[in-house]
């Protein structure tokens, strides 16, 4: 029982809301700089980041009155001013989705209600143009520029235009950004993908031997790479309620099936591959956008999946590190049961939207 509570304390922080990522596309030309932000309206208001508040669908935006749209734009502008510190601050804010008749809003593969918010300003004189995320419901911003994706977290300051560069300040950032895509993939698992972490922990518990676990991890990565690529191209749906339900059910399945220690067999590989296909559709909800933006799709997909795989391997070695210093069988069964029960709870909560 003490072992059960020990692991509960370790895993409890992972039960928070998954780390949100906000994407913004930066351009810099003769007319000045532009930062086009894809803004989740769920970040507005007192309920921002609350996992118990379901995300509004895109269709919700088409039900609002003109007055409600005006209030939404005002809330979004205020949210971004509180969430992002941009210096110098002499920029203008506009909402290009409202320039069309009828209004048109981002139709992302992940679904949800989003607005494009455009920040525009002149080239800075004798100083850098910097961006710094502030504490709030969205701690990670992914800045897309050419072929580069820069991950900027709360407390970090990123120079969009270095001092003295002015026009073309982003020049030199147009080559393929291996490390940027790798980091995006890694961060989607650690720390953002707590349900993904639980699935990998469940894989480890069938047999506490490194080689079978790494084989399962590799099969899982190959499977989710396939569906991530297809979802990014629009062939398969990205995310969605029932994808999330099946992902939660997969956690229960690997947890309960790992309670009895057994050698790796072909059926287990088939099970892991099948669940990997579903997890890939879930990954696409967060990762499809940078893949779509890249002109080098396959290298971007490969480096992003390498980041995912590296994070998985870290989880595997952490689990093996814990079991290297404690007795194995009873704690292993307790943890497998714990993972299975979490999977059941997550499945029910996602079905009934608790």
C-alpha cells in the first residue's frame, strides 16, 4: 500500500491539464513585422485552462451576435496582452477573420473555436523586437518562421528581430529546423502528454526487461507516425472526442494486461501497434499544424517522431530505474493495476465529459 501511494505522489502532477501550445507565424518585410497568432478562445476569461470546461467547437463562433463577437475580440486582445510581453509595444492588433463576409474562422484539424489575431508593428530602431510569454493558461508558444519552429516558454525572452537587423531580421532561419521539430515532439510527451506517459509506463510493466519494452516503444512510434502523417494530410481525423476515449481505454488495457508478468508475444505487438494508430490521430491534434506548415514534410515528421521516441525512452529508463532499487513483483502488479484504474476513470470521464 505504501508503494501505491508513492507512485500516486509521483504521477499526481501529471493529472493537470495538458500543456497548451499556441502557434504564431512571424514574417518580416519592407512594411514591418507581423505575428499571426492562432488563438484558442478557451484561453479567455476566468475558466481559462480549466480541464473541467470543455472546449467550444468552431460552430459556436457562428452562433454569436455582433455584440458578442465584439466582446470576444476585446477579450482575446486583453488575454494576449496579459499573456505576451512584446517589446517595443508600438504594434497594432487586428482580427483578419472578420475582414471577410461572411466571417471565416480557422478550421483546424483538431477542431475547436479559434481566432486569428494579427499583431503588426514597424521595424524597431536600435533595439531588438522581443517576445516573452508571461505566466498564465498557455505556458508554451511555438513561433513559426520560414522552416524554423522556436519553442518559447514562460520566463524566456526570444528575439524575433535581433538588434540592428530591421528588414529581413529572420534571414538565416529558412533552413530545415531539425532541433525545432524534435523539441516540439519531445515536449508533447514530456511534460505535456501525461496520458501518453501512462501508456508507456503500462508497456514497461508486462515484463521488466529492457529489450521487449524498447521493441514495444518502437512499434508504437511507427504506428503513430503513420496516422499522424495521414491526419496531417487530412486523410484521417485529428483528435476528437472518440479518439481521446480510445486513447484512455488503451491506458486501461495495457495496465490491466500487464498485471500478470509474461513474455512478449505477437498479440501484444499487434495490440500496441493498433493503439499506436489511435494515439497518432490524437497526436495530430497538437502536432499537425507545424507539419502542415513545413515544406519538408518527411524530414519534419521524422525529427518530430524522434523527439517523441526520445521522450518515451526517458520514461522507460525512469521506470526501470525505480524498479532497480525496489523489489519487483508486488509493486509491479500494484502499479499496473493503478495504471489500469486511471485508464478506466479517464475513459468514463471522456465519454461523459466529467
